[in-house]
C-alpha cells in the first residue's frame, strides 16, 4: 500500500489517516473526472489530450484477428487479457511490453474471461459447447498452465467466471434442463464442482448469458454474486447471497425479446449499488435504454434517464468515486458521474470490456488486439 508522504509526516495514523488517504484519493479522482468531461473526445485536440484522461492504446504485438473479451486488471502496471485463438497476454510494466503466456495447445479455443489475483496467479475460461468449455489455471505468471476443468456435458456452454477471494469462485453455464448451471471452486480454481440446481429459478424460454466481456457473472464481497441474462422475452438479473446456492431473479429494463438482446455486463461497487449495460449487439441496429442501475442489490432496477447511445458490452466503476463509471462497446466509451442516471460518450474507439483497480488504473480491451489504459 502506498504511503502518502504528507500523512506520514503529520503522524496521522489509524482512522484519521485512512480518512485523509480516502479524501486525497477521492479528490484526485474528482479532478480527473472533471478533466475527462470538460471537452468531448471528438473535440479534443492534441494539446488537450496531453492533460486530460484518455485511452492510450498499447502495442500488444498480436495479429489483428485476435479479439480480447477477457480482461483482468491487477494494477496500473499489471493486467491480463484473454481472447480468440487461445491467446493470453500479461503485462507488468503498464502495457509497454506484453508477454504471450497462452496455454500450450489452446490455439483452437476462445478465451472469453480471465480472473487474476496478482501478476502470477490467474484463471482463464474458454467458452463453447461441450468440451470447448474449459478452465485453465497458472501460479507462475503463465509459464505453465494446468487444465482444471473440461466440460463433459454437451448441453452446457460456460460463459463467465468470477471470484469472491483468492479461493472461492464460480462459473456459469447457459441453462441445462431448464436452469442455469453453476460451477464452484473453493481452492482458487484447482478443482471445480457443479452445484445443485434446487435453488436456481427456472430459465425463461430462450434465456442465456452473453460471453461478451467476462462480466455476465460478477461478485462483490464474500458471498454476493449476480448473473446477467438475455435472449428471452425479457432481460433479467439473478442474485445469490450465498455463493450461488440459492438465487432470486429480477426483470431488468433493458431491451430483450431477441437472441441478440439483453443484459451483457454488470458491475457492483458494493453489495447494494450496481450497473447493468447491454442492448442489441447486432451491428448497425439502435439500442435505446441500454443501461440500468440498482441501489438495493438488484431487487429493483431503474432505467438510465440518459443511457449510452448504442449497445455496450462492458462496464466498471471508477475507484475512489461513489458515482463514476465507464461503459464500453464497439462504438465507443461512455462515462457516468451520477451513479448511472446519465451517460456521456467520451471516446469513439472500439472496446469490448473494461476493468479498474484500486490504484486508479483503468484498462480496456477489444477487437484487433486492442488494449488501452486510461492515462492522465
């Protein structure tokens, strides 16, 4: 943890020191957000871009047909990305250099989610029907990988994975026999067990998850987890307060009624305050009302008064702010500074997923091997 010079010199420790550090971080974040929203991205000239926060593309060195929908930001320096052609990359120097740490023999797989605990330990999820859905784990920065799960059921299709801490995690599959299937680990991804579905409500006709950004299954705190759905006549968010054993379902006010519509991504800054984004991922089609928010842990969702102008597949809260978040999609990045009530487009680059870290490091990734970090 960083030691703030002024705090140490003044001798402010304990609760007073923590308050001062939080206030300092919040003030820095507020100043950065003010600069980000001062001028729309399309109007920013070179001089303004030098001093305002903006996405800075990092050269990953991969082929342009690689698409990164999996992203795990550890810090401003360290991040992992996972994508098509079995590709997994890691940086520990803020994106200046990238190491190809792809699991051997995984070139035919599509990695859609990665969860990293630090620069050495990570879990990646490959999606697909039957045995194409797999989980790999590394404990040495990707030098070696162990396949810890291969889906034996041809009816299952795993979409996302999330962890509550360094040991406990879940993965979710599209419905099998009328219910979403939940996979659980209690040893950091070394082994996995399918949970009983007695506490899972029935799936709607055509309902499924979207493996678009690794954010269709997200957690907050030691036991709360949320699952996003679409494809049915209405979009829903399912919530569990006991690490996936029992669930409740709530309708979300995001367009549905088509296999390409629904909630694609969720983000919770605590167990009460959450954001949902999505819409219709069909290129060229409008996606009105593609964002919603909750303040009661997902029991109720309210549509954004000023939603993003198009489909969005990823969303993340900005650290040290109770009201600021970023949403990304193929047509741009949007910022909210009022807890999801309204959104404003701040960048028009294509990204599929976004993630932020406690040290105010925000990363985004997407098509054509694109990875970027938010720079000040």
